[in-house]
C-alpha cells in the first residue's frame, strides 16, 4: 500500500474521531468544542496530501464512504445507536460503490493524466 493511501486512511480515521468528538462535546465548554473542528481540519489536510496522487473522485469517495461506514459503526458501538437491516444494507451499498469506483482507476485515463504523475509528483 502506497504512502498516499495510508495518508488517506489516516484522514478517514481522524474524520471518524472528529465526528464522534463532535457528538461528545455538544454540551461542553466552547474551548473543548474546538477540538472536533481542529480534527476535521487535520482530516482535510491529510486528504489534500492523498489527492496529490490518488484521483479526486476515488479519494473523495473512499474518504467519505469509509467515513460514513466508520461513523455508523462508532455510533453503534460507542453511543448505542441502532443499526437496522435497512441501514446495514445502505452501508453495504456504499462499500460496493467505493469498490466499483476504485476498480475504475486506470480505465479511460488519458495521456495528459499519465503525464501528471511521476512518482506521485506533478512533472
């Protein structure tokens, strides 16, 4: 797994923690309420690093999709929120969508896109 994919996974993990923190600090003092905002900012910064190599449609779909699945799991495990059969089916559909988008990497890529990548850096 490349460095940029690991950074994307880190961005997803930070987003999940930030969202859980957001729910946890609803009635906390304003200073504690800033923590989720800082974490979301960190998640976006990590996402921007991943976008240097991973195509935007793929990176965003993976970031948002796995974030939604992770947040749903966290809500269930940490906050006791219910995962009904319909919700589980919707989460499975999100995962299938991510796989289908990711499977399209390299399909239909043109020479201009190929020229942009040289060891993860624009040339």
